[in-house]
C-alpha cells in the first residue's frame, strides 16, 4: 500500500464562507464544491489541500483527516486484522470514491479512500 495524499478536514458550519476566507487569505482555489464540502488547492502546487465540511458525506461525521491510498481494500483488511474500530464500513460512494472510516487511538476519525477507476 502506498499513501498518495493526506488531507486535513476541518469542521465548518458554513463551508463556503470558510473557503472564501482561506481562498482570499492564502490564494487557494476551489477544486471541488458540493455544498457540504469545499476542497481548496494551491493553483501552483497540488500538495497543500484542505477540505471544509458541514458533514462527512452520506450523513457521516466529519473525519479528522483523510488519507488517500492506492488500495483501499488492502488498507481496510489491515485495519480489520489489527482490530481497529471501523467507524464507517467500506463503501463505494456516489461521488466516485471507495472509502471507510477508522478510529485512531485518540478517538480521531480517519477517512481512508481511493478514487474509483470507473
């Protein structure tokens, strides 16, 4: 398994307002805006990224961090085999990601995902 991206997720009651603040302050562009989530990226470098969420999608809680991997099924198997708490089962979401949530030892929710190749 190779980590492709790690994304911090911040709770935001009004993601659009938060996006305007960070966009204007840091010059970030809106890479995605689905209303409940706005993802900001650097116009010159895709490394920095931030998601501002009202919810975690599909009615889930807002995860503390998102980690994109090349094989989410392998990551899910690792988490289950280690006995980690799965907070949201492995699922193919309508917006093109396959993901699950797991809790870290401090109770933080980690969203582990891969983008669908369909």
